[in-house]
C-alpha cells in the first residue's frame, strides 16, 4: 500500500510542477512576445502614416522650382502641412492630441522635421544616408501596452510607452 500512495503523490507533484511551469514560465514569455509584437505593429502603422505625411510636404515646394535638381522649400509651410496631415493620418486634433480612434494615448511631439533639397549625399541626424531630395522626420508617440497595461507601465515607472518613429522619405522631384 505504501508504494501505491507514493506514486499518486508523485503524480500530483508532477501536475503541480507542470502547472507552475505553464503559469510562471510559458504564459509570461508568451505575453512578452505578444506585447512586443503588438507594439511593433502599432509602430509600423504609425511609421506608414508618417511616411505618407512626409511625402505630403511635397506641397510646400515652390512650383517654379520643381524642374530643378535643387529645390526651394517653404520651411514654415512644410511644418504646417506636416502637422495638419499628421493629425489627419493619426486621428489627432489640431494640437496633436489624440481623438477617440487614435493609436496615440497622449499628445504627439514632433522632434525634428528636416527637408533635404540639395548638396547630396548628406546624412540625417540619425545616420541615414540621404541621396535625393527627402524629408526627415522624428516624432514621439505615447502608447499604452495592450496586455497587462498597468503591470507593464508600473514596472517601467511610466504612464505611457513612448515610441520614437524616424522616417526618411524621398520627395518626388523631376530631375
């Protein structure tokens, strides 16, 4: 009888160990991988919207300059166009604060907007080689993690995770 009882006890211990491995190892690892995937997916959606916004800065190029290799760009007009179309593309208000359907959780900040229109090759502040007329932009988008929001944010000691999105887009110019 003693031998049979220890086998049952051993089976119970095996089940408890297996359950502990699933709960404390496999599920957290899976959650971390999924959270990273979801954040990367949000970042790609934002990057695509910023790329389209960068290309829209084409409208700030003076029409008389379009046929030239070096173009002249109205910097203030470019920033206005960039801000207004970024707001439309990312569902923000005019002050770059999120609307209800936005991926952003708080006000987006534009860190840099540089228009490269001559003297190539050049290099953007983040080290990307620029060979053609281009728009360089860096924005910071506050987002919240999708899974275990409070736990992740409290571990980071933050209210949001800030995604820094850097995009360099070629301006379509007829050379």
